């Protein structure tokens, strides 16, 4: 798969987005929340810097969710039986998503505070 033309690699990434959308409820929910937040920020007349910061926070949350889902899918495929170390791996990946979501929430709260 390495050194393929850019359009081929772009196609793989788009297919990954489709798979994430189809397979993962959490990803779909976070996309919807992200769209609502993005629309809200635009409607509130945010400056371009706030649009960029909020957009980046949304992208980080969605990217983290896709990485978490990919890791869980790989781990389940390679080691389908329950194992304490596999639980630790999955819990740590989920914690990474949680931390990014908390950071994105702080961004949202700071944006709202700046509007007062």
C-alpha cells in the first residue's frame, strides 16, 4: 500500500470514514455533535481564530474516535478472547478519546465565555 498515488490514498481514507460512519455509533454521534457545534459557532458570529480552534477541536475528537475504533477492531481480530491486557489496551485508547473530548469541551466553554 505504500507509495501509491495520492488519489488512491485519498480513496482509502474516504473509505475509512465510510467504515467509521457505518460501524461506529460513537463516531456518528460525535459527527452530529460536531456539526451542531460548528453551526452554532458560525451563527454566533465567531471570529476566524475561534472558527479555526473549534474546527480543530472537532477534528481531533473525530480523529481520536476513528483511531480508537481502528485499534479496537484490530485487537478484537487478533485476540478475540477476553484477556486482561487487551482490556487495558482498549481502556487506554478510550481514555485518550475522553481526554481529547474534555479538551474540546474546554475550548467550547472558553468560546462561550468570550461571548459574554
